[in-house]
């Protein structure tokens, strides 16, 4: 039997493909390269010394899914494929609703029809907004503040409804802030254009592609005034998916369950820049600028439920995240483009 990984050439999907292979699972990857490149598939195959099956296609194309389910013995799916840029989603909301909801609905429909029962879905801590209580637990109120966020909120609801109606077993994984790269430095995040997210931006300053980091706000009610997030190593996150699939055979069978994947540690923007400087071995230029509209002040996960139901917890600290992200960026200053 095999696991289908949608969005398998992307940042988190590629690392998860490697983790699943290492855990002894047979993997089939699907991606349309909307936000990734064939070089990522080559890197996965090189790392796993395997000819892992890759299908190029759009998840919204039902014939692609039918073909995969008919030709491979798929019994579980990890669904990463989505557009993910919050700012862009405000400008082109229909693209986001169309792709992210269309993919989730199409996939769930094909799974039900082909009798595939186990699904792990990429959700986000964005569904919590600014939580009233931190660390945030899975029973905190959810909502959204951008079309992207709504696609996660709505996908969660759609999957809850399908799970109840059609016996689908689902884990909704709410990721905190994934950073870092595979420790080999051959697989990592390769954002298009100027990065929106902090760590890719910091690393592009370190490698000389950008001049200095703008720290969005120095007057938040946090220990050093900059925003606080729960950064999690992408390989820890990948291993969380393996644990989630295992749990679908055990404690989480027969349900649709939301689980936080975070470390439980909050780090400020200035702490991240300092840890990155240590990893790089040189200072990283930054300046405190205005707050970014729409940003929350601070969030980090309560990871206790993940430990309880998945038997999983993160093991890599901020220094390791920065070491590995830098190792990837240093070896691939222009990402997969060379
Ligand atoms: P990514 O863009 O690197 O990977 C997503 C992949 O899906 C890309 O390779 C893209 O080409 C593919 N894709 C998109 N639409 C597709 C379609 N219709 N058919 C086939 N392939 C399609 O993003 P990522 O960072 O790896 O994120 C993976 C998932 O995790 C996404 O659902 C994202 O919303 C979610 N998530 C990401 C973060 C983050 O900070 N990276 C945080 C929380 C949640
Ligand atoms: C982003 C997404 C969110 C997603 C989360 C997890 C937005 C608005 N939100 O949030 O939906 O769930 O990633 O991946 O994009 N910062 C700077 N300078 C920069 C970039 C960022 O100071 O150049 C700060 C931000 O203000 C924030 C922190 O760094 O305090 C992290 O920012 P970012 O990496 O963009 O992630 P989130 O804002 O948490």
C-alpha cells in the first residue's frame, strides 16, 4: 500500500516525502509545479536513493486523481497542495478559494469514491488569529482574517462534515511557523520573488541577495517588543505527519481531529535574527520599521495534545533550525534555480 502526497514537490511536502520513505512507507507524489520545481523531486529521489513515483498534474483534475487511485494501491493521503501567500490571497481571492477549496473537495470526493479512508490535512495556526490565551490549545475559537485563512477554516469544516457523513478518518494538522531545511542542505524552501516570511528573508540578507531585514514593529507587548511566533523545524513537522498517519491506524481512527504541530516555545523576531547571525557567523543587518498590517502580536502552541495522541514532539531547537536553513541557503543561494 502507498501514501499519496499532494503538493509533494513543495517545501513541507518534499521533507515529508523523505520522512515517510525513511519510515518505510511507499510514497506517490502529486504536484503541478505551480509553486515548486522538478529539481525538488530530483532532490527527494537522490536523498531517498529511490525512484519514488511522481505524477505531474492538477489536483482539481478528477481524471488525474482517478488514474492515481486506479493504478496505485493508495490507502492514505497527506494533502499539502494549496496556494499559501496571505497577502496575495487578499488580491486574488477567487484563485485561493478556487484552488484550495477545489482541491480539498475534489480530493475528498475521489477518496470516498475509491474507498480511501485516511487523510492528513495541512491546516495552519492562522485559524486561531490572536488567541486570548497562550499557549494556544486546539479548543480555542477559530476564524480567519484573510481569504487564505478562510480556505483553511473552510477546508477544516468541509473535512469534518465529510468525515461524519462518509467515514473518512482525518487529522487536521495546525502548523505553527515551519523553518529550516533537510540537514543535507539539498532540500529546502525556495520562495518565489522577495520572501514574505521572516526566516527566508533573513537568510537572503545573510547570503547577500537582500540588504537588511525590516523588523515589523518594536513596540509590541512582548519581552523585547518584536513579534513572537512558534518556529518549528520542517523535519520535525515532517515527522509529525508520519506520526499522524500512524495515529489514524490507532487512537485517532474513526474521527476528525485537529492537532497543533508546534514546539511550545515562542521566539521573537530579534531572537530569530540573533540565532541566524550565530549560525551564519556574521551579523545580519536589520532595522525596526512599522508594524505589518494584519500581524498578530504573539502566538505559540500548546503541544501537549500532539504528544498525547500522536506520541510526537519536536526535538530540534532554534539554533538547529537556523543552522540547517543556512546550510541550505549557503549551498543554494538561488534555491533550486542554482
Ligand atoms: P508550497 O507552496 O511549497 O507547497 C505547496 C505545493 O502544492 C506546491 O509545490 C504547489 O506547486 C502545489 N500545488 C498547489 N496547488 C496545486 C494543485 N491544484 N494541484 C497540484 N499541486 C498543487 O507550500 P508549503 O509551505 O509546503 O505548504 C504546504 C501546505 O502547508 C499548504 O497547504 C500550506 O497552506 C500549509 N501551511 C504552510 C505553512 C508555511 O508557513 N509554509 C504554514 C501553515 C500551513
Ligand atoms: C505567516 C502567515 C500565516 C501562517 C504563518 C505560518 C501572514 C500575514 N501570515 O504568519 O497565515 O499561518 O505564516 O507559516 O503572512 N517579520 C518581520 N520582517 C519580515 C517578515 C516577518 O519582522 O520581513 C515578522 C512578522 O511581523 C512576525 C514574524 O516575523 O512577527 C513572522 O512572520 P512570518 O514569517 O511572515 O509569519 P507569520 O506572520 O507568523
